[in-house]
C-alpha cells in the first residue's frame, strides 16, 4: 500500500529490497518514520513509529484515534474552491496560527497535497512556508488513509529524536532507520555539512547506536546513499547495494545517478 502522504525520500519504491533484508521479530521500530512506507508494507505484531516532526505524529495520532470520522473531516478540505492560491495561503496562515491540534492535522494533510511538490518546510521560527502547488486536481488519499488507520491499531506513535527512540528498543525488536540522506556532494569524506538538519555528528551517532543495539541482539537495518564515507561508517554491517539510479544534480551542475545502501547490523555479522 502506498503511503497517504507525499514525502521526500519515501521508501515505497524500494520496499521489496527492504522487506527482503528486514529480520523477523515481534515489534518493528522506525525512528525516522516519514510517510511510514515500511510500517505499511510489513507484518510485525506491533510497531513503534517515531519521527521528530510533531506535525506528522499529530496527524498519525488523529487518524489512529478517530479513523473514518477524521478521514471525512479531512476530505471536506479537498474541493475545487480550495484548490486556488488565495485559499491555500489562508489555510497555511490558519495552520501556523491555530492551537487546535485536530485542525492543524487536517490542514497539514491539505498542504501536503496542495503545496509545491508535497514539500514539508518550515522557516527558522517554525513557520510552515511551502508555496502553492498548482495541481489540477489534488488526490484525496481516502483508501490509503483507511488502510493506515486500520494498521495503526497495532502501533504506538512517538514524536522524538532518533536517539530517544532507539533507547526504547528491547530484545525481540527490529529497528529500521531511514535518516535524511548523507549529501552526495560529500563523496570523499564527511567534513562539515548537514542536510535536512541532520549533521555528520548525528550520522555517526546513529551508526554507533546501531552497533550498540546489535551487540544486545537487536538487529538494525539502515538505508542511506551508498557514498564512500557512508560505507566506511557502516563497515561492521552487512551492506547490500541497491541500484536505485536516482537522477541527481550535483552542485547544480552535472547529472549522474546514485545507489543506495542497506546496512544490516546484527550480533553475528558485526562480530560483536
Ligand atoms: C528520509 S525521511 C524517512 C522516509 C520514510 N522512510 C518513508 O518511507 O517515508 C527522514 C525522516 O526523518 C525525520 N528526522 C529528521 N531528523 C530526525 C531526528 N533527529 N530524529 C528523528 N527523526 C528525524 C524527518 O522528519 C523525516 O520524516
């Protein structure tokens, strides 16, 4: 099932590769849930779905709690009259001002489908600032939301930094991490850069947290761009390269393609 949100880096297109590599276990933990493509396309008995974006978790919680009632409420925003720039900007302003969580969740979904490229971007004061998307007829993902609501009976949603989420893992859990990609411009070393607010330090921290969990018998699968520094960081894991051939533009100039890596940290393979 496709996620109901448009989300940068969503893993739906490589879901079969991920499913193949994910070990079995009781509960799946996703510290970087995003649109939750992995949650929606796996069959664990239970899930801990986390992200540090409070809007995404607020939306998931409303859908979980209210199901079809919330879906119907959201659908009322998807009308031709609401698909014009002026209305979009009014709703965006309302979203940024409201203290009503249910309204904010519904408007977040509206903006995800009516905003430019489904982007999710805030300014330094936390104000959502994505421009209008000019789509002919934005799709209302009713079927996908119903599936999510049904599936979320076995899920707990958490707004937290990945480090906090990973500390909650216990034997019997499996962890799947999909952090913001390491930038492709950093082909030779990590040096000082950060993308999507995720720094080199955090990438390194994630690598050691994965090793730490693997040592306790909790397997961790991480996906990322298959660049040399990433492969060095994951050297104790069993790495599989996926030929994604995403079209990329480096430094605004040359075009090329890139592969992704799936790194599986496990007690045995890491020699721990
Ligand atoms: C590549 S996306 C995940 C895509 C997801 N696997 C999917 O299929 O849609 C990365 C996610 O990590 C979240 N994120 C970024 N920094 C984080 C952090 N420090 N802790 C937890 N989540 C973080 C972002 O909000 C984003 O949703």
